[in-house]
């Protein structure tokens, strides 16, 4: 099978998912109501709660959830064969990620934009809510620390990406002013913004920025990490319309153009190039390198973002739900946002199985588990673009590296805003009011502390990252349990939530147990990760049991009236 056929099948599956399954969810399961007063209107504060054009909000949501993970995960997972990775990305996006992201967005909108952590206290039970917050805190901490290291590595290894990466911030600020203050039409602003961003990529390719060995007394690695955390802190404090929304939107459009170039390259290379994008990777790899873990359950946690991801639920309930203009926009923002990430993962798979020159080259790259990743994506994708649309290899590499950096950066700054919310929620549980400035300082100190915990090169940023896959998927299953309880209360079909809930929980819990054993194996012992894994497993079991009990209670209680809002329902529960 050629790359083009695989691409067409994948695109057709995503299109069918959005046009058919998401419509079913919107009309029959979530029953979206255009007249429902969303939190962005009811609680409009001009900072976090801001009614937003659905296309701009889609850009924010898509780029926030699509960090480096939908590139890294599939680029690693193809070591088991391209077919398992392809099926998990496509089917996972259509039936798991779309339902989950759309559902958490709906659940939060129906509860005044509250986060998934706050919803766990209401729908699952207060006993498990605090443990739920611990899992959320650890997950977000992993994201901001690891992504800071990933971005730093790319800025150093691909210095041509420095100018477009930081120039995008200036472009975003100008787009925000043009749209929200000058009230200019969105389409021309978008066109000009994207053209400028690609001009910055061309400029960056001509003017690479390599930092000297010492900048303000810091090495390049230390400087970039500190700069990223300072930027993230500022971005998380500003009103969303100033930087977060326009940056994510314009980056989202730019990155979507990048995906079109990548998919177009597969088409053109297949039809016209002498170098065809033939698949050089095995369909099922029966000759795995030594040390490669079993495909089941590891495939399903290695590819998280791009199939289903608990982090998406935190974005949906943490920022996106506070900006939805009309409830009916949730289908486009939530479900199509998941489709956008699935497209990125599909593009990654095509790049690393069809962009590599030969079977020998592929085997050399995938000589050990984890050896693939962003570098394999950039190398394979760059070759596809060079053969397909004639883009020079160096410029292709700059385009793809910039895509990876911008995806990771938008996820990192959203992650810092979300972690700030979590710190404030933790304060509320101990009757301590923490305002946004001290909460942001706590986030920066803890994040930098972890990142620099093993050296000023940022080695600590990946210290607890091995737990991300399992923690992220457990988080997704717990978020699905909240959706299921809500649907049962309203006497709607809960199976679209319960089926993925059970499958994801079983596979991710299985993977967490496997990791627990691995952390105690002589020669690879890691007692810190063992302790954190125990905490995560304990919390997930506790909340999982509470979720089952909550579903049983919901089935026995009188059905929740369709018109009942969050406050009235809360009063009814207290009574």
C-alpha cells in the first residue's frame, strides 16, 4: 500500500467522523441548544470569560491540545508497525478523542465553565475530588516542564526556527488589536497574518540565530528555558484576547496550511516525482529491537494526543468553555479540534513511514525503542516536501521544526494558565484564597524547580515524563466518567462515553502496573517514579470506584430536567 492510499483512507475516516458521528453526538447525545446562555456571556469578565468567534476559538483549542505529543507519540509508535498506529489514530480520533473533547467542553459549559477537577467534586463525589486534583496537577506539571525542554532542544538544534517562533508573538499581538480593538474583518487579518508568519519562516531560514555560550550569564539551554517560562507566565496572566487567542488562532491557521503542504506533497510526489513516497516501514513489525515493550498496552499510551488525551479535557474545561459564544459552536471547536490533532498525527505517520528513503534507513532510525520522534518527523516530512512541492530540504526542515515548536509553545502557555487555575482550586479546598499573581509565581517556581532539578540544561524537565502516557490516559477515562454521569442523569444514551471509558481505563491502568513493575526492576530502579506511580494508581482506583457508584446513583435518581442549570441542580443535590 502506498502513502497516498493510506492518506486518502485516513482523511475519509476523519471527514466521516465529523460529518456523521459528531452530528449524532450534537443532536442526540449532548442536545446542543443555540439559545443556552454560555459562561462567556453570563460571566464575561474580559479576561478569562470572553465570547469568541468560533474560528478563532477553534485555533486556540486546536493548537493548545496539539502540542508535540501528536508528533512524538506516532513517530515512536510506528516501531510496532504502521497499521496499529494508523488504526489507533483514526479510530481513536473519531470515536474516542472527538467524543471526549466535545463532551468535556459541553460538560463545563453546562456548569458555568468550571474545570474538570471542579466537576469531579460535583458529579463523582467530594471524597475523590482532591485526589483528582493531584492527578491533574502532576499531569500539567509534566506538560509544562517537558515541553519547555522540547522547545529548547528544537531552538538549539534548528536555529532557523528561532525568528519565526518569537516573531509569531508580535504577529499575534497585532492580530489581537486588529480584531478586537480596531474591529477589522477576520478574513483579511488572517491572510495577512499567515503570510507574515511564513515570511518569518523564510527569514529565519536565511538568518539562523545561534546564541553565544553565555547570554546574561546563562548557557543557551538555560536561557531558552527561563525565557519560555517568563513568556508563559506573562501569557497566562494577560486577558485571553490580547495574546492567547490571537496567537493560537493565527498559529492554528499557519499550522493547518503546513499540514496541507505535507498532505499535498504526498499527492504530488506520488503522481509526478521520480522519488515516490513508498512505505518503507513494516505493516506489523515482527523483528522488534531488543528492549521494545509489548505493543499492548503500550501503543495506547504512547499515542495519546492524536487518539485520546486527558489533557484535552483540561483545555476544554479550563479555557475553551469560558470562551464559547454559542453552545452549538462546541461541535466545531471540540470535535473538529480533535480531528485537527488526528490530522497532525496522520501526517506524522506518513512522514516517518513514507518520507524515509529506504528500509535500511528506517531500520537505522528505529534501531531502539524511543529512537524516533520529532527528528524522524522533520527528516521524513522534509523529504516529502522536497520531492512533492520542490521545497528545499533546509526550508522544509525549518517549516516542520517551526510547526513542532509552535504546537509545543501554545500548549505550554495554555498549560501554565490551566495549572494556575488548579493551584487556585487547591487553595480553595484548604480555605485559602490564592489570587492569580501568587498562583502564577507558584507555577513558575515549581515548573522551573522540576526542569532544573537535575542540571541547568533542563534534564529534570523529562524526569517524570515517563508517567505522562499512563497518567494522561487515566485522566481521559476519569473525564469520560463525568460525562457518563451527566448523561445518565439526563436519561440520554451514555454508551458513547462508557465504551471508550472502559477501554481506555483498562489499557492505561494495565500500562501503569507494567511501569510500576519496571520501576523496581534491578538495573532500572527509579523510586521517585515508583512513588508517583503508586499515588496515581491509588488516586485513579479511588476515583474510578467513586465514578461507578456515582453512575449507579444517577440511574436510580429522578431524571434531571433539561432546563435545569448548574446552580439549581447543586441546590437540589444539597437538599
